[in-house]
C-alpha cells in the first residue's frame, strides 16, 4: 500500500493554484491540523493492520514549512501506527524559499530519501507574474542544498507562463536537467476562479497559445532526452532508476491511502489484507475546519466523514486503466482495446509485445486520443 500525507499550508497561494492549500494560517490552526492528522494516521493503522507500506509521499501545500520537531513527530507517528512500515521511497515536496539546511536535514533524519522541489521557472518575470514567493537565485541555491543532502530529487518546471519563449524554455529545462536526475514539466492549467484566470479574462495577463505551449513541451522533451533524462510519463522525465515509484503506483492503479484534508484514496483490501468485493475511491473534506472537526468527533477510520465516496464498476476500472496507463511509457495491455476499431487515432498508437502506448505525436494530442478510445 502507498501512503499520501497532505500538509495544506503555504506562505502564499500562487495565482494559478487550485489545490487544497491555505496561506497565512495561525500556528494554532497548524497545530490543530497536525493533531487531527496524526489521529487519522492512528485510525488508518488500526483499520489496515496488515498493510505493507511501499511508498510515502508528503505533499502540499508546502511541507517544508514544517518545523524539524513537527517533521520528527509526524514520521514517528507513521512508524508507530503501521506495523509494516518500511517504505523504499519516502518523498516530500518543498519550495525553494523554505528548503533550508535545517529543514532538509530534519527530513533526511526522519527517513525521507527523495525530494521534489517546485522551481516552476528560472525567469524572475515569470515567477513574479504568477505570485511565486521565491526568485530564480533562491531556487538555484535551494537546488544546490538539496543535491548535498539527497541523491534522488526532482525539480518541477511549468511551461506556458506569461514570459515563456522557446529560448527561455530551452535554457531553463536544460539547466534543471543538469542539476537533477528527475524533472517534471507541467503545462500551465488555467483553473476557473483563480487570480490568474481572472487576470487573463480581464486582459491584464497574456498567456502563450495552445500551439506555443505544445511547442514548449516538445522542446523540453527533446532537451531532457539529449541529456539522458527520458520521458516515462506525460509530464515526468528521469534518468533510469530515478522514476518516482509513488507516482508510478497511481498510474498503474496500486492501492493507496490519502490522509489529510482533500486527500484521495483507492482501497482494494480489507483489514486482513484480503481483496474486497469492490474497489472504493473516497476523499477527505478540503475545508480545514470540516476535516479537523470530522476527525476529532469519531473513534475509527470507517467513521471519518468523507467528502466523496464511489464504488467503482468494472467499466470505471477499465476506463481508469486506459486513461492512466496511456500516460506512461509502458502503456496498457492490448487486450483492454480488443474488439474495437481505432482507425482515426491508430497512427498515434504504438503496439508491440502485447502492449499499446502513445507515440510522441500521440502524447501531444493525448486528450483527443483518449476521447476517441474511451
């Protein structure tokens, strides 16, 4: 089983962000949240006593805002709650401005062996335009500190930001590819209701066109490939052996448990570790007070209030296997597409060894291909 732990606090919320995150919260609220989170971890350990924890991912928000004492306490709780806690990969997300030597050392001492840092851009104009707290110099310095503490780490870049150009993307992706064994390159998504979406709608900010963003992704993939960092998922690139095992588990639909506000889970086994008669997806409330109150008013994992719960049908599972699997280099089993004609998108598919995956051209138009297949 994989564990995802959510820390939803940030120093400042970015203009494009639609994640479950909250800025400028009091120390008292952070304490109340972490207390509830550790209570939920205890419940989870009681509910799944035979679960073998393969990977852990601490995401946010900005987990690097945690104090060393909070980091130590959280990981001690994980070890005490789960009898079979011996993950081979323990990842944590950090931001440049809070990835201090003290915090990185605390994570390393707690058992973290992989770090993912949100650089987003090495252009100060871009960083200011989307409300990032750090500048490019801070990101470079933080990357150097991470490299001193961890062999396995990832740097994130967003393409499609206001000041992006082919040359800028080529330079910044080339730079992060020289620094890290893993790079994530995400296309900017304009989420309704975010400050950036409002600014774009009011013509206060202009973004690159879809065709330009597609070009930037092609540039990024080419630059990284030349440096030996290969694409293994639509947005993720790594040297061999440095792929994120936790995220691969999502794409291959491994069982995972999400703990914390807004976290999602996919459960397939019962308390004894035996397969359930169905697969169940559920999520925790995003609102902090609803999450904290819900945890504190119950005494067992199954009684925790959920914001959403779904029992998956066979059709749901098949659709997920196709949608998630085609995001990856390995693709899906050919039998998932048996008996159907995909003539209009066949040129975007690679077949071999009983598997189907997307070509490079297919990745660029993935959504259209999936719409045709599903």
